[in-house]
C-alpha cells in the first residue's frame, strides 16, 4: 500500500509541471537534466577507463599503436621479457600506473555523480 502511494506521488510530481503550464524546455533543464547528469558522468568515465585498458591490452598483444609510439601496454610487453631476470620493476611500474589511471578515472566519475546528484544536496 505504501509503495503504491509513493508511485502515485512520483507520477504526480512528474505530471504537475505540465499541468500548470511550464514550458517543455524548462522541464528538461530544471527536472530531467539534473537527474540524468550523474549516470551520464559515471558511464562516460567508465568508457574512458575501458578505452585506456583496451588500448593497453592491444599494445601488449602487439596489435595496438606502432612500437615507436609510447604506450603502457608496450612498456609492459617489453618488461615482460625481463620479469624473471631480476628487473621486475620494468613490468610492475607501468602496470601499477595503468591500474592507478583506471582507478582514478572511475573515482572521478563517482565523485562527479555525487556532486551532481540533486537528491544529496
């Protein structure tokens, strides 16, 4: 019963601006856009982090950027040859940088979602 009342009130909140004669542009910028910005920021930052990881993976496999251009995947692939010879840092540090970049971009998206969430303000 309580769930049905909440659903009715949320539908009334969505219909009320249309009934009182507010323009559709104002409804879009005042009500819809603030509620959509958080998920858009999160999805876009996840896509950026995924693109960086995919590029590094392709470069690691040798089908990414040309070998003359710097890439984290290329650095990891080159360092992979020296991993067991005692020069482990050639592989570990580019891998850690890749993880930190991906993590920081995702945390930036979460922070932007929290900053633009109208329900938290």
